C-alpha cells in the first residue's frame, strides 16, 4: 500500500511538473489606438478567437493605447522578443522597408476599394515580405481608412496650410507632403498628439475619422477638412524568430484566427469611417469642411510632385501598379 502511495505521489509530481512547464504560448499584441477603433477591435477579436480555438495552448494579451510600447518603439521591442505581434501604421516602417512608403503618397488611391484591390494584388502581397530581411514577418494588411486634415483654422486650399505646424507620423513622404504646401511637419508619437493640439504647440494633424474621434482630437481642433488625401492602413507583423518558431499546426490556427480578425477589423473600419465622422459632426465641437473640386485640384497639384521625389526609392513600377488599382 505504502509502495502504491509512493508511486501515485511520484506520478502526480511528474504530471504536475509537466503541466507546470506547458504554460500557454503568450502573444503580447501591442498597439497605440483606442479599443473602439478598427485596430483595437481587430486585436480583441483575434484574442477572442485564439482563446476559443487554442485554449491552454496560446494566449493573446492585447495592450491598447500605447500602454506597452509606442509605435515608434514597438518594432525594436519585437525584435528583442518583448512583444510578439503589432500592427503599426504603414507609415511607421520606413526603417525596415522603403516599399511601404508607397502608401503615404498623397492622392494615390481614390477610395478604400482601390486600396483593397491593390493590397490583394500580387504586387501588394509581395510588399508584405519586404520586411523579411530585417527579421520581421508581414502577416497581412488591415484597413483604417482615408486621412483628413484637422486644424485650428479652416483649410480649404494649400495656401491655408502655409507656415502651419502639423504633426506627422515618422515618414519622410509625409514630411515632403506637408513641405509641398509650405507647412511645417513635425514627427511625433501618436500618444502625444492630443496634448500637442490642446496646448497649441502644433496647429493641426492628419488622421482618419476613427482616430480623430476616439482620441478626441475633434474636441481641440475646430476644423476638419474632408480631404481624403491619403490612406492610413496597417501591417500586422511578428518577428521571424517567434513566428517561425511556432509549431506548424499552431501557426496555421493562429494565422486563420488572424485572417478572420482582420476581415472583422476591415468591416469595423468601413463602418467607423461613416459613424465616427457623423459623431464628430453631431458633437458640433468641430466643423467638417467639404472642399469643391477646384479646391481639391489645388491640393492635388501641390502635393502630387512628391511621387517623383520618392519614385526611385519606392519603385516606379510599384507606383504605377498602385495607381492602376483606381481603374
Ligand atoms: C494608428 O492608427 O495606429 C496611429 C496613427 C498615427 O500615429 O497617427
């Protein structure tokens, strides 16, 4: 009896030890936006699907609103293994690939359907792998939407932006875009934008309806010009070391969950582009300015020369392929 008890105890210890070492794989997903945004909703949906399908095996922990890392630091943190997934805006990959700068070219896409067509094309999908040489894996695009210009004074034509300070993401293309209208661009993290606007350290910024709404920029910016002058989308990324280190069956399931979460996030993006714009209008805190075709033509002709400035770095063929997606 004593022998049997000893055997049972040692087996229990053995299984206990095994269970203790088989902790779920943790995926820390870090992002900078609020939870009620396309990216916030996508990340939460991804965590939910993984919890349902891989219980005890993989656990996704989402850190919104720059709680863990700002977008300018998250990719370095990923390469160090401090975070496993993120979805920075395409404008924030400049240190890792020049090709993604394509998406910052002003007035390249006429609408989000054109962006989607290009991203799903062979050329668009190929760009996802352009970060591989830097140790990252591009897992897919996620939409947010077209950008609008918010400011402390009404902006109807490019001359209205002249001399004004605009916060931009860390992108040389965006810098050139604002310089093209003689404005002063300042590269600043997303987490600082509200305070910069509130304290009037800057005059304006460019962003999507959902970011302007969820981060309350509209409360401190009396005018928003509906310019639709560029796109703000994301690439979901992981480090090659983490991603390729997953067992094949786990990686397949995680990717499936991610693809579904992205499809859900894209739906949220399309809805929020309408509903968050309307919520801003209804708030009456900020006036939404529509511009005429002639005014818009002025912005296009001032900003479009930026394409030529970057065509060698990005690739003229790629720019042409993207422009073709408008047809
Ligand atoms: C984001 O949507 O992830 C942030 C965009 C920004 O930095 O303006």
